[in-house]
């Protein structure tokens, strides 16, 4: 009976959106942990210049990881290279649950010069020895 009103189609659409969101958050997590997408609390990134400010991005949820990676995914979606000025809040509810809010400024950075990239590589090599 429910299928007469499109209930079955809606549930499939919801599942597709859930999978898409999961893939989006997984990509954001991989970008962050690989070092390709920095998130910093400072107003800039040491050794890199901000080329363009894209604006405020936020992530919210009952799970801290969902809030953080939602924030990161939102910034990636609009073409950001990094998030600066990162902050987070936690609201505690009387029922014992917590609600996390993360926010920061999505930015596009100037491209690294070959000298900056070389210094990074040298720094990594010296740490390995």
C-alpha cells in the first residue's frame, strides 16, 4: 500500500543520498589525513599566502567526526585548499547528548613555489635520518 504513494522510491532516494554523503565525508577524511587539506586555528598558514577567501563554512552534528568532516567536505565542495581560523563548540543537552559545531574560513592558497616544495622535502628527509 505504501508503494502506491511513492514510499518505496523515497526510501531508495534517501539511501542514495546517505551513500553519497558517506563518500563525501570519506573523501574529506582522506584529504585531511593525507595532508592535502590543512585545517588550522591560526589566521593563516605558515609559509603560504591566502589568494582568495571563499567564506565561512560550518559542520554540525551529534558526532564530532561528522561535524568536522562535514565542515571539511563543505570547504572542498566550494573549491577551497584549506580552512583557517578553525573553531569548535560543544553543546551539552539535559538528556546527556552532545551537539558539535565546527566552523572556519575556507580559502584558496597561492601555489607553492618549487623552492618551498624543496624545503619541505629536505625537512622531511632530515627527519627521517
